[in-house]
C-alpha cells in the first residue's frame, strides 16, 4: 500500500522489493538523520534546523526506515496549494537501489491526497543524479538561481511539477487541447 503522511503514525510504502516504512521525524531520529545529512551535503543542516522543521506547522519532516533503520528522509513545506521540497537524502550506502524514487513517490502521494497543485524544488546544476530523478518524476526546469549553493560554487535549477488540481492546471490542459 502507498504511505500517506499522517502525524504520529507509521505507514509503509511498498515498491517492488522496496518495503520502506515512513514516519514523522522525531527528535530521537536526529542522530541517524544528521549522519546521513553530513555525508550527503557540503553545507549540511544543523540539528537546530531539523528541530525547527519539526516544529513548523507548514513543514513535513519524514523519515524512511528499512528493516527498522533510517535510510532516508525528506523535509518539505506545504503552503496554500503547493509543496516545496527543502531537503531530501538517502544514506550513501543505500543509493542506486530505488529508495530515492520511493521517497519521491511518497511525496507525490501525499500531495495528491492533500490535493496540492504544484511541487517545487531547487537542485544543484551539477547534481546530475538528482536532476535525473526529478525529471523521471515529471519535473521540469522553470528557473535558475545564480550561486545558490555558494560553498560548492554551484547554481540551482528551480524545478516544478504540476499535479493536475486547480485553476492553473485546468488552464494548462485547456491550452494543450486547443493545439
């Protein structure tokens, strides 16, 4: 079954051979989350940054476990009818096994359940694996942020995905039908 975000409740996301459990991030998860964060990013988030996300009423901070061990997480905001991905990572030893895809599928299932219209994120211009993953999930580039990742001297691509709810999506589908 597909995991849907529910405060304080653990659900399971099943993709063939990828049984991941999802749960709201808790302070007790932070040691594992910070270990993944530090090995994944040149400018990792601090413990306080994760705490702030856990307290923010617009934020969703979710961990993913495989056989009880945290192997990834995602932090995103829900504002009005949009979700904005802030942070997503999979443990380096677990990369290339489809867990990033499973986390993105989880995100999309949450957004569809909550009838959000659009997903947004920034990704490093030179981060080819992440850009490839997002493109596979139907994201397209809509902008550019010069020197967004200053420490690693990289720019960000702003990417979006429309989910088909709401006025803007209806206008887009009407435009494509008239062509």
